[in-house]
């Protein structure tokens, strides 16, 4: 295969007259923003103040093409078409970015993309489930508050047709693997990490060795609720796997393997309050008593899971708001205000403590409206900055957010972007335009499965960074779907550029279709020189050039 010279990523390009802009907004550290200012403006004030204090310049806004590609991937899960990019760049309206953000958030694809993003975060490639995906998608489509979703996921209602899918977060983690014990410690750890930003794994048997805030009682206060359950198969009124809870009237006792200190706890919010247990002498214990004749276990009146879910998802629990604010910030900015995401504690402060406090306060005040928070973040200058650096510039500290951070695309985004770029999306996804085309009719599931196998992380590994692998490299070079995609067929990218005669329009179509931007003059020149060397087999050469662009780091990142 002929491989053209590497396509240089925009961060490596030097543009004459391209300067960093320092914008202080008249804001000094320690002063408060006006009450009438939007959250977006207050965010930018706090980011700017920190940059000024660190004597770091702020990057200018991304150009229209970079912004369009970024927001399209974040809110619709794919890249814009060449025509959409050209149209947006030609639009001179001063409010076009705000209108685009609102249009994408209002579109049906937004709920599907948010469901996909949260599925990847919450399940960490540890299985998939139709009911679970439906629950997430319906919840985001209805703009369900995050605290409500947290209650439904951590305290599932398995008989409710609309809510039973939420229970997959727990039931999947409690499925036995071989002869291993049921992983109650694992689901305990994940509940703390993913919903409160605290990784209590080291606290199961003793106090945390490095984090003074995390105690053994914090882990066991969560553990007691999960270990009180038993996974049951779908049957009767239960259409999915479900959890049977036992009667819990005594506190769970534990002992430190280091100090031999003993403790006991009922269900307890980490770093927070303990839920009172029912008193056998005073309280009615059974909602449905056990039946000895049928051997039915009965349904306790007190559900530790639901009680704990209620307390975890309470506005009075600061960990819930701080965690979701930090994770949504990470989702859009590529880095959390607290890193690692699941180690929020007093010795690991946020890069911008006032900003995280503000986001947590505002998301709580807005009743955990994620759609509102995502829109506010997208409107910030922080989100809309370029990722471009001048050729002689040094990379600034990432925790300052002075320049946009390049973020890896998920395997799902890559599959969609790949199909959109090569012009096979309608044929493969919608099943149209196959007439007269020989060979196998590939489906969307074929592409999704192939890209997941090549690019998704292994199960239980958080997808927080890029992990280059030989498997991914071999996929791009040898996979049948990739090779199939680089053949001209009616209406696809290769057919369109093969019909063009001059290098300039070919480059324009390639770069707009694949990278959602116009080519730089040196890139058009590189294409012209490459085609001049391969006049004997021009069609194959065009396919190889497109392959190089689709295999570039620029295509694989949201920048």
C-alpha cells in the first residue's frame, strides 16, 4: 500500500499572525461575579483568573470548523458532513454557535449520545443490555434529573417496566464468574467511585493507607446494603434479573486487619450519615411476610438499597453534586477539575476549587438538570477555545484549561464518523443505495462490532485516555470493512473525488468530508505532488490518501 506523507495535526501547524490572546475580563482573583451573570460567564472568569495568576495566556476561540466538529461529536456522536461544515463556515450570524448548540441539544440524537456516554462511564465496558440502554436513553430524552437517575440506579424498582433497566448497573456486577464469590466488594467500590467520586477499595479491611478522609466504616456502610441482596433470574413478574433483599435489623460488624479495631455500621453514605435500621421490637418488618408453604422469601418493609440510594442522591449529600459536576466537566473538557475523577478528598483539591464549588452549587440549585449544565459549559469560552498551538509555543499545564484538550473518540463515535466520512452512512445504516453493488451488504452492527473489538477498552477498564494498541493498528491496515470502505461506489467519497480532475477540489472534498475543515495550502500541495507520482493508478492512490487521513490522529481525536 502506498502511504502518503503523514497528515500533520493542526496543533503542529504554524499560521502567520496566529497569536495567543490574554483575556482577563476585568476579573481579579478573590472577587465575586455579578449575580446576574450566566454560569458560563462566571466559569470563564474563574478560569481566566487562574491563568492570569499563573502567567499563562489563553488560547483564542476555535475557528468555526474546529468548533463545529467538536460540538457535533459531543452532542450527536459523529462528525458533520462536508456540506454542513461549508454552510456553517459561510454563516456570518453572530449567534450561530449558540443556535447550533441549542439545535443539537434539542435533536433526538442528543439523548442517544448522552446515554451512550454515560453507559461507557457507568458500565466501563462491563457488558451491555437493551433494557439498560432504553432506560438511559428515555431518561435523557425526558431530561430526567441526575439525582432521580441515581436513586433509580442504586435502588432499582425491578417490577416497573420503565425503570427496571436501571438495575443492570448492579445486577451485571453481581453475576458470578466461574467459581469466584459474588463480587459485592466490586459493586460497593463502583457505587462510591461513579456516583460520589470516592474510591473506597482500600477501606474494605482497614482504613485507607494514603487518603486520611476515607475510613473503613465508609466502605462497609455501602457494602452492608449490597451484601444483603441475592441475584435472582428473570421469572414471573420480573422480566429482568433482579435483586432479592434480606431482612436487615443488625448492624454489619467489621474489624481492621491492621489494628484489630472493631466497628459496626448500618447502611451509610460515605463521609456522611448512617441510615437507621428498623427496630424488631417496635417496627413492622415485612411488607410481604415469608411463606413457608411456597418457600417464598418475603419482602422486607425496609429496603437498605432504596434507603441508601435516597440518602446518596439527596441534595444534602455534597459528594453527589461534586462528582457529577466533575464528570460532566471531564466529558466536555477532556480533564476533570479533580483528577483522578474518583479521588475527591481534602488532600486532592480541585485545580479550581471555587469553580467546582460553583458547579456543584448551581447543579443542585437547578435540580440536577444535566441538559442545562451541559449547555452552560458548551457556551463558555473555555469549551470553545482552540486546541491549536503556535509552532514555537510550549504546551501549558493541562489543569489550567487555557487551551482545548484533545480527547479520544469512543469506539462508537469512530464507527459513526468513519461511515460518515467515507460516504457510506446511508447505505450501511439506512440500507439504501445497494442496487448494482456486488459483494456483501455490510450493516451498521458489522461496523460497530468491528470498531468495538479494535478500539474499546477491555471490560472494567475506565476509558479515560488513549491506549494505542497493535490490535487497532492492524485493524486499520487489514480489516475487511476498512478495505471495503476505500473502494469507489456510487455516491461515496472515493467516487466523488475520483470524478474530480484538479488537486484543489479533491483536497477540499477530502478534508471537509474526513476532517471537517478546509485544507491548508501545504496540504493541497502535498496531495498534488502525491498524485503526480501515481498517475498510473490514480484511483488506488486516492484511496490510499483517504486511508492515511482516516488513520491520522486528527481524525481519531476531538480537538
